[in-house]
């Protein structure tokens, strides 16, 4: 079945449904707004070199540390895994037994170590069903590397988890990306961390005004 196009109206409708019952909450502060803008421009979806420089300078002049800026850059580098999610799931659907690899003891060990029975990864599987199992079947090496790499910015504490979730919401909602499974996942996480409707709506307005990719010479 052909994948339908995703439009700004789809983002607006889905985000409105998830935030309808939220209190207004605190607005975004200027540094968080700057970090969201930086994350959008530094992501692979925008690859806006001039904008990245502008927002790094803006963040540093506003009092951000180099470690905080690097944490944003490291965080958004992981958004490239969305193509990893979708292409791996397609491969898993097209490779059928007996051609597909077996679920052996090593794959079960890795699953138990990194996924287990609950927590964050269960939530992810609700939004991106089948990906983790598909990746483990196709490549245990890539499965383990995925967890190790994606965990890096979340082990660091130069920025709050809420700031990182808001950046992730924005990057997933940019016109050059519009990856709604990720947007919904991170939006729900931001709500759990205390984000109100004001901050989330502002985040999505920043995302909607994200730059058009220009390429790098």
C-alpha cells in the first residue's frame, strides 16, 4: 500500500488531539527556543550550515556552554535512524522464512539486555511496531549499535530531558521531515515531563517555519 503524503494539517490535527486537555503551562524560555532552532538546523533533514552557525553563536552568546550545544548536535544526529526504522521494517516484511535469519540464542540475549519487558522501548514499539524485532532478526550487530548510539545524548545531563524531548518533537515535525510516529512519541514524553500546551504549540510553530534544505557545497 502506498504511503500517503503527510501535510502540516496532519501535524496540527494530531498534536491538537494530544494536547487538548493540557493546562496552558509555562511558555518556552529564550534559551530553549534557541536550542530548538539549533536542533532543527543542525539535523540531517535541514542540513542548514549557515543557520547552524547562526544558532550556535546565538546560544553561546546567550550563555549556553559548548557542552550544551554539542548535546543538541549529538541528539539530532540520531534522527537519521527514522529511515533505518522504515527501511528495516520493509526488508523484514519482504524477507520470508526460510530465507530470513532465525531468532537464535544470541538475538534473544540482546533483546533481553536492551528491550526487556517494559519501559521506554515498549512505548516506541507502539509507535513503530515491529522495528526492533526486525532489526534484531536482520542484524544483531546493528541492533546493539543502535541502542549504544541512541543512548548517548540521554546519558548526558547538560540539558534537561524536557528540552531534549522538545527539540526532538520539533525536528520530527519540520516540513523537510514530518515523521509523525517520532513526533507523537516525543510529544507524549514531553507531556509526561511537564510540558504544557503553550510550550508545545510554540515548539511546533518553530518547526513549521524550519528551513528548506540547501545542500552543502
